[in-house]
C-alpha cells in the first residue's frame, strides 16, 4: 500500500480503523490504570472495614447513655467507700466506731506504713487486736467485711474458747487513695 492508496483504503474501511483505534486507546488505558486497580481494591477494603466498624458502633451505642450513667454511679459508690491513706485519725475512727457498734474492746490498733502507690488505689494495712465474747468478735469480723470500706483480711489469729473471752489479732488492708 502506498501513500496514494492509503486515503482511499481508510474511506473504504472506516469501521475497521475505528475499532483498531479504539482497541489501541483501550490497551493504553488498561496499561496505565493497572496499578490503580490494586490501590482501588485497598481503598475499598479500608472503606469496608471502616463501614463495618461504624455499623458496630451504631449497634452498640443504643444503650450508651444508660451504661455511662451506670458507670458514673458505680464510680461514685467506689469513691465513697475509699479511705485516704494520709488521714490517720479518720481511719482509726472507723475501727473505734466498729468497736462500739459490736461490743468488743480494741487493745491494739496500728496503721502500717504504706507502700508506694502503683495506680489510682493503694492498700492501707492495719493491725488490729480485739477482745470480747465469741459472738461479738465474729460480728466484728462480719462488720469489717461488710462495712463502709473495702476490706481484705490478710491473716487472723483467734485465741480463747466459746465460753470465755476471745482474743482476735487481724492483719487487714482497706482500699484507699494516696
């Protein structure tokens, strides 16, 4: 085919030329956009994950206000039951109140030196020696466990018998703030 015959051939085959040109344009486009497909898939995965997270957030947030109020109420309850480690007199007054309430006699009450706080709460140790009849001593122990402050009994030693006076030595910790 020569330069003279080329225009007449183009006029006779316009569909073939248009299809060839279109094929060339599509091949170039596919070649240039091949890397964009991987990026588009990554974006789609990211958006899908984000949409699932939003959907779960909406599902779980239906009772969020009530749950936040319940947590706030529980936090106020915990704060009201904590002691302050530095308030030695107020801490000892708690035990004197238990002494008068349960009819036992405190013969020794010592607050242990406190350790370095590792968080928002500290354990404040006490050594308590009480004397009284058996039901009163047991009631005193029950009062410690169910009292106004969170209590953990580390060790307890009881001497005496049920008919006579009983002596109880208790090492315990109360939950507090530094």
